[in-house]
């Protein structure tokens, strides 16, 4: 007993962290487990193990169309937001210029505005201009709320670089463009990749802003929300779990890749 | 903070460039934000003082500021509920996330990166699916309530879902990664030697935490609480899925006014009030907490 209390007091923080992660993952495990449920229309009670949902993830009506829309919106928004945000991050991270604090404020404000206000304001503007909500307004909205997160992520990476690396390149007679291309950009690349991944996950998972601006276009979160009223098909759990594993694989592969590169240097 | 900023500007070598390059880099993104963030907010402000012109969905500008009074008086309860729920959820998330971030920053060794990925990993399973999963786990058919009723911790009449408890824990759960990551970032920057020094000077674990760790991690606490509080105050999904009609938050009212009642002006007035209230709170909070540069 004494041994146990001593072990506990020494490892209290680890035990606590373990409990914290368990809490974080309970609904993820639940979603995964119920993707194997041999359920009928509503996936509420465990009815027995089956693989049929995984064999036929598009089995529920409209679910793969919704998924396709989400992937399309996510990819286009990610590319645009990453480009726009990275440019701003370089300006903020590398240059002194007049209007710096105004720029910082303009980047901070979208993150400090609740999603419902962002969604409502864009919808109001689109309606004023006579634009029908749909795919393009949704992409416009997603790019808007992703930019700030890209700027913050890439700027942090730029700030953590050792300026001596660039000075060394310049000392070795690289001009400004060569220095950027061969030294700065490769060093900032992991930050840009992280920002793109973050943008995609924010866009893919967004419900509130999408719900305001997508009109009749269904995305995966919209599908889940609408289906919740009459019972969510187990295929939604299959897609949710797959996204989880795909993202995990992408992140781990990226980590291994950067470890290898570090080992080379 | 200002001193640190001064040093960082010098050592990171910001170029004092008089050329147009930084403005060329800024222009596309900032024009985009002006068109699709600033302008829509102005449009929302204009909408908030309009009145119906008779036809459905048609409004004319009449500068009727009484829209704000109407909107506020009609949803005082939900307004205060939003801020109370968001505050409790933020404190709850802080209590859960701080030790978690501390463990990752100081106790995880080579597992650090893996654990950081695990903090954001739940994001990839749609947050709606996870919220619905909580509803089912805590619901009438779920395992938790059966166990709790079985051992007589709660009476057979008590439910866990459709309560303010479920909504607040749902909010805390959903925004936990937003709390954990900034906390981790600020804890990770602390030199472990400062903690050792504190110990060498005969401070016990609690004194070290109170006098050294906590003050040094304040930027993370401020950033984390903001990133949790702001989305939580505007959220309506947790209240819609985990709550009952008596747990409705301001977001539910705005959503309903836009899509069910189709009363855009009061919906816009409510959105504007919510944004203003949050911005005022955030400004006061940042002043009090003493961190200027957050982004």
C-alpha cells in the first residue's frame, strides 16, 4: 500500500495525463466501435458485429456525395488559404513596415469572432449582392477563416529559424532569391505543411459557417447533423473513423520523413 | 513582454525594407480579408438596423436601433447562459488541459511529438460525430447511466443528457485541444533549469509551481482560455445535441432567427451584440492579464 502511494505521488502527473487522453479518445473509440455495428437505420444500440458497413461505405443515400463535396471544398480552400496566409506570414516575419499592428489586428479578429457571426455576416453580404449560397460561397468562407490560422502557424515557424543560416548563405554569395529558394523555403516548409493540414481539418470539420453559406449543397458535417434527427447510419462512423486513421498516417509519415531529413543533415 | 519582443526583433533580423515587397506579399491576403471579413461585418451591421419592407426576405434601411433592444430583451436568458456556460467550460478545460500540457512538455521524453499529434487527432473524427457519440454514451441506452443507476449514485429519474451539465462538459470537451496546445507551447519554452533553481532555493513543489511555472506559462493560459471561450460562447451545436430547450444558448437563437423565423435584422443585431460583448471581454481580459502580443 505504501509502495503504491509512493508510486502514485511520483507518477501522479502521468496517471493524470493517461486519464486525460482516455477522456479525449472515448468518443473516437465509440465512433470506431459502432462502425462495425450490424444496425438498421439508427445506430443507437449494439446489435452485433459486421463488416458490411466497411465494405460498402457509400451504402447510405447521399453520404458519399456529401463526403465528395467536403473533400472538394477542403482541398480548394486549403490551397488558397495556404498561399494567401504564407505570403502574409513572410511579410510579418521578415520585414518591418508601416501598418504592422493593423495587419496583426486584421489577422487576429477573424479568430476572435465566433463562427456564427462569421457565417451570418457572409450570408448577409451574399444575399445583399444577390448571390445564392452554394459551393463557391462556402469555399470563399472557408478560405477566409483558414487564412489567420495559416498566418499564425507559418509565422511561428519563421520566427523560430536561426537567422545565421540565411546570413551564411549570403556570405557564400547566394543572392536574395537563391537564399530564399535554397535555405529559407525548405526550412519553413514543415510549418507550411502543418498550416495546410490544419486548414484542411478546419474546413473539413466546419459545420456552422458552412450551414449558413452552402444553401442546398450538403457537406459531410451537414449530412451528419441532418441525419442525427432520424438516426445516423453506421457508414458515417466508417467515414469518420477512416478520416481519423488517414490523418494519423499522414502526420506520422511526415514525422518520419522530417526525422530522416534531420538525420541526413 | 515588450522587452522580450525587442530582443526577438533584433535577433531574428527583421529587415528594415523600404521597398514595396512586404506590401506586395500582404496585398492578396489582406484584400481578401477586407472583402470577405470586414465588408460582411459592415453588411451585418447595416442589416441590424433594417426593417421588413413587407415582402418576405426584403428589408429596407430605417436605422431602427430599437432592433437591438428587441433582440436583447427577447433573449436575455440565452445571452447570460451563453456567457455562464462558456466561462465554466473554459475553467473546466483549463483544469483538464494544464496537467496534460505539463505532462507532455516535461514528462514525455521522446514521446513528445506522438502525444502532441494525439491531442489534435480527435479533430479528424468529425466533431459532430464525437458530440453525438457523447450523447449516446451518456444517454438512456448508454452504459454510463446504467452503471450509475445500478450502484444508486443517481436516482432512476435523473438523466445525464438534456442537462446543462451535458452541454458544459460537451463544450469543454470540444475545445480541449485549443486549450492544450497554447499551454504546451508556453510550458515547453520554460527552461527546466529555472524549476531546478527554484527547488535548490528550498521552494517546495507547490511554491515552485505558483511562483515560477504558472507565471511563466501565463501567455499560454491567456491564449488557451481565449481560444476556448470565444468559440464556446458562440456555439450552438452542443446545446442543440446535448441540451434540452431550457439549455439553449445565444447561438441557437441566432440560428433560429436566420433559418426558421427568417427575421434577419434581429438575428444580425444579436450577432453584433455577441461579437461586441466578446470583443469587450477579450480586451479587458488581455489588459488585465498583461499580454499584448498574442498573434
